[in-house]
């Protein structure tokens, strides 16, 4: 068994943007007796901690905002990369174009963009839209792939502003500093901790091409799961 377990959060450890299911808390605690747990998410540190609940406080490292803010189990900040004003402006310009291209009516105009300092998350229909609606929105990522294809020249403009865009969660596009993706930051973290890449594994639901977990492929061993239920089936099998 590996010594260090890296996990995506949304749909890997928890249902998307929701609290961990009660039955799964003890499985993670059991894993923590044998291995390090590192949570790598587009979400910020506060969201990661609240979604995994007080019960798991102190059990995991956080690599929030795709790893652009790294914090130890005890709360020490190892690094924090903020977006510049120029990068923010480029991202907001892209989102405006995307919204014009999609032409959706959304329930709450103030629920579309979340600025998380190192990352901006754009939900095509709303971060807090009804969960069933979100799950049904783009399960095969076709809407978001098509959008990125339709706006290929704008994706290039983002790149020129040193911004990377990735499909994340159930309805999101995640924007962050170019190259500072999960794969890059996981590798930085392993080096910082003095760990070995071959002792690590990454579990995620978006390891497919274009997904926000894909960049970890090749950095350490990866294990793709369809949803969070599969994650715990995998862990239970490993721990038994
Ligand atoms: Mg995910």
C-alpha cells in the first residue's frame, strides 16, 4: 500500500460541493492510521475543511485551489499563489464571452463566479443551483468541451495572459495561473515534504483528457473513479 494518498474532493471524497457522508468518515480515519491524506481541490481551504467536517479536523493536508495554497494538517501555510489583476481581468473577459456564447438564463447572477484568490471558478448554471440539476447538467462534459472548442482563440488569449482553464466539478470551468495545475503542485508538495513519487497515489473523478485531475497523470500513480462511492469501495478493499 502507498504511504501518501492524494484525493480530489468534489465527487471523489464528497458528493459535489456537499458534506462527506457520515459512513465515509471512519474509512478516512482508518486510512490515516496507515498513510498521509492530502486533499487536492479547486475549492479553497475553508471549503475543503467544512465539507470534510469537524470530525476529520487534523487528519489531512490541503492543497486548495488546485494546489495553489498548501497547508499542513496543523494549519501551517506552506505556500499561497495569488492571481494578478491582469490574470483576473483576462479570466473575467473570458467568462463574459462564454456567457454570451451560452446565452443561458441563470437563477442567480451572483452565483456564477467564485473568486478564490489563487483561482476563479465559473459555474455555467450557478454554484448553488439545485444539486440534481447540476448533476444532470453536463455529466459527460460535452457542453464544457464544446464551449472550450468554440472559444479556442479566447483560450489562447488566456494562455497569453498566463491563465490555464480546466473542466472541474459538475458545472465548472476552473481558471488559475498557467501551469500551476494539480499535477505541478502535487509534485512541488512531494518535493517539499521530501517524499518519493513512487510512494504516492492520486484518486480522482476527472482524470480524463481535459479534466482537472488529468495533470496528475505521469506525476504519480493515479486511480480513476466514477464517483465518491467508488472511492470508498476502493479504500475499503485496500484496508481490509
Ligand atoms: Mg472532482
